[in-house]
């Protein structure tokens, strides 16, 4: 559960110095004339949490012509409670005052129970903030806010709707899991291929040992009759092994293996060197962009160009370009070096396996020659136990590698199943998405008795893109969103925003809702309908309604009046 507590604003757009409590339950009316700065409160929240305003304002400093003499820049601070800890977000833009015993500048600070988080870079801090909030900027502006001139859900493109719903329904983790599974599958496939080759090689040797054992055992039972056959068999085996040995020796190159091993060491040293160069280059890039930030760096270049300092601007850009180019070249070299290492390692493993097989064959040929000589010298010598022992040893070795091979095969089958079934687009993702979409439609169905018609989101399964369709059932007639009047479209947009807010507030635990010019394009009757909706969903929430309608009132609500004098917004006591 996230409970917003209060916000402090200094020098943000038209607001100079303001503290406001955010977490008080109930309905709060923010009133004022057009352009009085009512929406600035909402933009301040958005900018502090995400570094972005709802209207995409880049420079949030007060206009220079309206700045007071003691203007210090912009600083917005928001406190919220989560899991028993107090979280504090402080975002500055060109702020000359002190923040946490240091100049504010363009810093972003995130404190939990008074201690700054360990992350230092703005992107990392922002990533942590969004993780703790459980909401991206896109989800925030579609579920926590309903603002004038913001794009409505019903008017969004299919891909935008899909991305928003996936985040709102919290199923993005399935895509992450699938990517992890794909990496695991690649690694497991390599392990399986290696295990399969081992099993195949040992099986051939085992079968040779088994057949030899059985033949020698039979020959020992009737040596006189089959002595000649034994000699021939041994000679045939020697011939076959010689032929196999010749083939393997043609494939094996000791000098090339030695060269490749030396080359492998060289490549590994080169890779280590490239990693150090990559780290150094990234540090240089970080050093350049972290001092001022990318935006301020660009602005400084533009300033130099405007002042005619082309050479200085050129040198700064050239330095940055050089580092970026150097970084890309290093990444390319690193990738190529890693590929070479993989190829060399594969070659060396193959040569080592061939070398082992050559050694084994030479040993087997030597043993066969000895066996042949012993047959002639001793007339009969019981040798089948040797093959029985060899067969037993190879059988144990074969069982071990077969188990490993089966383990890798099973793991590969499981990963294929996971990727192609539960993690596929027709698996768990679709099940959770459909269930969550049903919950969203159930919310909209609950609202139908208030707004006078039913709204339903559905997916066109006959479309290759599975486009989203918004259906409105009005008096038994199905209508498209575009067929509604402006006021009815506004009712649809409000209902959709409220339904999505209800769904996400359960998982995110954020019971804060800002409604900016909610009654835009609505007549008196529709305004009453919207207020009934607000009251319907408002239990236990902090709802801020921004309006320029001075006579508008709601029983039991708190009113915050704002005015603007000489470009500065203040709250009227």
C-alpha cells in the first residue's frame, strides 16, 4: 500500500513556494480561473515522480519575466509511505538552493527512511523509483490522472492499448521469463549436443568390447576348431582400427592444435584488454554526460553555437563523438573476439577428442597384436575376462553419460514446452490478460447503471493483429466509439479511466486520483452522472478535481482556491 503524504514545490512553473497535503481521504476541489495554474499542481507531481510533465514541458523553471528577485530555480519534493517506510523523492532543475547539504542543481534524490539509496546515476534512481511505485509514467498518466488534452484510452492505437493493459494487468514479467528461458535453451542445447556425442562414441567402443567378449568367450570353449578364425578376427580388427586410425590422424594436426591453443590464450588476453578499454570508454562517456546530464550538455552546445563559438562546440561534440565511436568499435571488436574464442575452443575440443580416440585406438591395436602373438605362442590363453572387464567399465561410463544426456534432453524438452506453451502468446499471458480484461469489463458493467449505457473492451480474434475494439451498448444498439456525441465520448473516457484505476489501485495500492477539467464537453445532466461515478469509486480514496467552474460544489468536499497574479500562482486562504 502506497500512501502519499505531502508535496513541497519551489519555483516550478508559476508556483513559487507551496506545501500541500496529498493523502487526505475525500474529494478535494481545486478551483481557479483558466490559466490560474491549477493543472500545475498535477504537473509538479508528475515531474517529481517521473521527470516528465503531462503536457511534455521540458523547462519547468518559472518564466524569466515573472521570476522574483530571490528566485533559486526549481525543486519539488514528495513524501509517501510504503510498507512502513517513509520515501522521499526530490527532483531539481537549475536549483541554486541546498538539498541534503549540497547544491540542488539538476539532481534527483531518493531517500528511504532518511537515507539516500545507493544508486547514484539518474537513470538507475528513476528505475528504482518506478519499481517501488509499481508504475511507469504511461500507467501513471492513464490510471492516476485524467487530464484535459491528454490522449484518451479509447482513442489510443492498438499497440498502445496493448502495452498499457499488459502493464496494468502486470503480465510484462512473462515476456522477461520467456527471454530468460530462450537463453537457457541455447545453453542446454549445447550441453545436450556434447553429451550426445560422448554417448555415441562410448557406445561404439562398448559394442566393440561386448562383441569381442562374446566371440572370445565362444572361441575359448572350442579353441582347436576356431583358432584360425580367432586369428583372422584379430587381424580384421587390427585392419579396421588401422583404417580408423589413419582417418583420425588425417583429421588431427598437433602443430595446428598447439598454434590454436596459443592463439586462444592471445584472444583471451585481447578480450580482457577490450573489456578494460570498454570500461574506460564507458567511464569517459559517463564522466562527460553525468557532470551536466545529456540535456544540459546539448543545451551547452547550443549555447556555444548561438554565441558563435563553433570551434569549441565542434571540439566538445568531436570528443563525445570520438568516445561513442570508440565505444562502438570496442563492442564490435569484443564481439568478434568472443566469436573467435568460441570457434577456437570448439576446434580445440574436437582435436582433443580425436587425440583421445587416437590414443585409445593405438592402445587397442597394441593389445590386439599382443593377443595375436599370445595365441600363437601359448596355443590358448583365456583373454575374454579382459574384454568382460573393459565392457563393464565402458558400461558404467556409458550409463553415466546416458543419464547426463537424458537429463539435458529432458531439460531441453521442458524448456521447449515452457517457451511454446505457458510462456507463448496463447499461454498464461493470454489467460491472465483475458481474466484481467474481464475484470475491467465487470467494472465498466457496474458503471452502466450510472452512465446509462454499457461499455466493453474486446479483442478482435479474427484480426491478424488482434486489434482492440471498444463496443458501446446503448438501448440495445451496438455502437462504435466514433459514433457517439462529444459528451457521450467524454463519459466513455471517464468510465474507462475509472475502471482502469480501480483495477490497478488494487495491485499498486495507490488510492490517489487527479481529475483535471473532468467536465469538459459535458452538459449539466452528464456532469451529475460523472459526479455519481466519482462518489461510486471515491470510498477510501483521495480525489482531486481540478475545475474552473467557480459555482461547482460537492457536499462534504474540501476546496482549494488558486489565483495567478503577475504570472505567479498562489493558494487563496
